[in-house]
C-alpha cells in the first residue's frame, strides 16, 4: 500500500531562517543548499546564526538544529516568510525541528 503524505504548505519564493527566535539582519545570513548540512557553534549566550534559502510554492521544507556537543544549549528554530512574519517554529531539549 502506498503511503500518502499530508499536503505541503504553500511556501513563499524566499524564506529567512533565524535561530534563537530573534531575527538577524538578512545581510548577515548564510545561504543554505538543498540537502546540505551546516556545522556551526553557539559560543556565547545570546549568539544567533541566520540562514536563507529559496523555495517554490508547494514545496516543503524540513529544518533541524541540534546540540551535537552535549552542552546546555536548548535549540530554538524559527522560520520567517519573505515579509518577516513568523510562519513556523520549533524547540526541544537537544533538537529543534520544523516540517513545513
């Protein structure tokens, strides 16, 4: 039996992702590549990392942020649309995820 997947949300053509809820200036954001992995570190409390990617209407996106160093980091991830409006967020004790 073929598994049916839920319908995808209509994604805007451009989406901004900012970690730790507070939006970072777009000029400081790093571009993501479809299927890629980004390695980084939050070195001091309050530090933020910001990423951008392009998506077409009807495409879905899965984003994950995790604490791979067994630290006290509590990951938070927020997805913003092109107008700066929050469209999804996730948090967790070791992994924050968005399936949109």
